[in-house]
C-alpha cells in the first residue's frame, strides 16, 4: 500500500503531473498523441510517484514532563501524549506508518513504524 504523499521524483504511476516537451532519446510510449494532434509538437506525459511516509513520534517521558501548573488537571506529559495521539491518528488516516520513540535522558522504548493502530 502506498501513502498519499506525492514525491518530487518523476515516475510512471497513474497520477498525471504535467506535460514536457519531447527530447531525443525519451521513451515514445509516453508521448501524448492528443496534444501532438492539436499542436504538431511532441509532448510527454509526466507522472508523480506516490510515496510511503513513515512518521516517527518522539515523546519525552522524563520526570520534568510530570510538571503540572497549579489548578491545571493535565501535566506536560499528558499534553504531549494527546498531541502524539492526534498526529498518529492523522498519519494513519492517510495510510502512513507511525512509529514511536520514548526518551527520558536516554532511549527508553522504540515501536517501529506500522500502519496498524495499536
């Protein structure tokens, strides 16, 4: 499964990007004959590759993240978890893989990117 992100790399997928003038040596399979019929000039169809995107979320779980201001029900870590959850949800909705790294001074846990919500 591919993600929904367009790449700057030119490819030959189903997603049309633009026309460009034919240059000697180009593959004639990609000549747009309808454009040639209208303009008497050779143009190639160009396509954009769709790419997979791996989103890595890094969550600081150190003691300083447990700070909570007076009268606030949520700690900094609670807010960071909510933000990470929202970003993961957005990425998964676009069929992108999401991975999580937790750190607290040193690397604590690594969950490799996956397209399956867990």
